[in-house]
C-alpha cells in the first residue's frame, strides 16, 4: 500500500474542458467529462482529468498481429492494478489513481473466436490503458474539486500539480475545421442491399436483432479538442471522454453506461429505443410517451436485457442478477432514450477486468445472440468499427470501475476524422426508416463541427 497518496481540495473547476487545456501539453492527456454538471444528480456527478501515465498497457494497431491482446492484456491490466491496490481515502471519490483507457469494439474479436474480415483502415490500437498516479476530480454535485496524487507513481509533487491548474493555458489552439465534407462508407442503395441480407438472417433464425451501422468520414485540420468542445457545449452527455494519443484523438459524447462496479455491485444500463426531442412541451411529451409505449422498442430493449442478464450471470454470484428498472425514459438535450437497468453482485473470485472480459462488447450494440450478431456485423459492414461501440473505462486502485458504450463517438486518425451511426434491426424493421434513424442519431455531432 502506498504511503505517498495525498488528497487535497482546490478551487472548483466548473468547466473541465478549460481545466484540461492546462494539461493538454503533457504526454497522453485524458479527460472524462460528464456533461458540464447537467447530470450531477444522475450519472454525471464527477469529471476526471489526468495525463502522463506511469505505464501504458496497449495492443498494437495491427489487428491481425496485435501483440499483447485479449485476455492476456486484461490479465496484465489486472496485475498492474493489484500492485497498486489501495483502500479508499474517501467513499465519495470515484478515482484515486489507477487505469483509464478504452477498448475498441474490435477488441471483442480477441476475446471470442470471431472472424476479422472487414477493412481495417484506422490505426487506433484495439485497446489502450494508461496507469495514472494522479488526477483532478471535480464533483459537480458538491461544487468542489480535488487533486489526488501518489508522488511515487506520478513523479509530480503536490505543488507542481496545483501550479498546473493555477496557471492559465498559454498555448493558442489551432482552429479545428473540416477540409472535406463527411461522406458515408455506404450509399443508401448499398445500405438497403445489406439490410435485406441482414433480414434474411433474422428470418432464417440466425438472430433476433443485429446492430447495423454506417461510417462517416471527412478530412480535417486543427486541434480536435475544439471540435470536442463544440459538441460538448451543444450536446452535453454524462459519459463524454477525450483522449489525445499522438496521431489519434478520441472524442466521445456517449449517453450510455456499459458496466459500473462499486462495492462489488455491478450495474449496466442498456439503451434501446430513441426519439428526438419535441419542438414544444406537448410535442416533447407525446414523443416520450410514444417511445415508452412502442411495442417494437420495448421488444428490442427486452432482448438486450435478457442478453445482459446472461453476460452478468457469468461473473456474478448465483441468483444475484436482477432488473430493478425495465423500460425507463431518460431524456437528453436532443433525444429521449428507452433505458433499462440490470444489476448483480460480483462473485468473490472475479475482478473488474474479468467482468469486462466476460461482458465486452456491450450487448446493446451487437444484437442477440451476441456472437452470431457479431459475425453478421463483420460480414455486412465494410469497415471495422474501431472505437465505435467499444468502451471508455476507468478502474480505480480502490476497486471502483465505470465505463461507457462509445456511441456518439468520433476518432481522429491523422488528418481524417470518423463517426458512426447505427441502430438495432429486428424482423419488422424497414430499410428506409432505419437508414434515416442512423442519420438522425449522427447529424447533431456532424453539424456541430461542420
């Protein structure tokens, strides 16, 4: 157990993006941002900022020859966290040092025996984690910020970290702009043809539901933090994240939790079912009630709830998996979502990393049954998904973990930026409406930076 951990309060940082600008010049800066505090009473209480990890645990960008991969990577991550194990200094703080990173959707192909035939033209590593010894934690419920620091792990003194955030960032960021319009990797006709083949699989009984997506790509220049900031200001979400990793930047604006672990209690909150917000209160309420009463959306949601109950049962104590909330409406600035909650008690022989290994990727963005749905996705989507439908994750050294499903997420790879829009396809889905739904989901992000 480290004796060097210190925790001290600093001036409240209401805007973590501005605070992040003070550290973005450091190696591998990371920001987990929870929607400007708009969800402080729900899932968006804390922001976490850090940089300059003591260690990096990652697979190589070559998906076919990933080096450290799959369960071996998760085991190394678990070993690193075990070496840092520490009791909580405060029950309130979510993170007191530990691992922050992400797993691409394609990392799931390393955890199961799955095909890997799609074109892989984004070089972002399938999995990347930093082991961080310090962090700035902002609590938007109590309006207070804290610095946690283990000097033996971070190589920063407390005063050096305090000076970082007391010194105004003096680097002028290059304005972000697109140098080409966004274009999809599927025409509408191509989408419809692949949709038809997908429906044949459903009718044949291969699966009940498949999440099918198209990718939008553009060329760009400038600092992508400014693109992240534009989107965050227009569409605040409780699971936003920004990673700056050399030639790669990850800009995630996710509303969806993957799995949370706190005091051995596991929670997952799948989203299935979406409606736009209304133009006035009456219209907004009508759209919300339409979603709540939609037979199709409720059926899709229930399929994923059953899938996740099965996933959690692999690592949770017998008979502990429950569904305390089924078909809940959660409303965000641009959409209503139909959300359910599944919980369980982690088995005493399991860990945060084994929980990830047995449940990744999230069932809400694969389909059911999961393995067959992933095989069909690999066959019908022309490019690998990269960060889309993966997870951003933190695991604190005192055992607390939270993670998102990386929908509403962009990745910058050199001078190109990519975003994805998708939806769950079931037996009575129609190609035209599903195609339009992908555009509806992705258009707020694309418009914000176009």
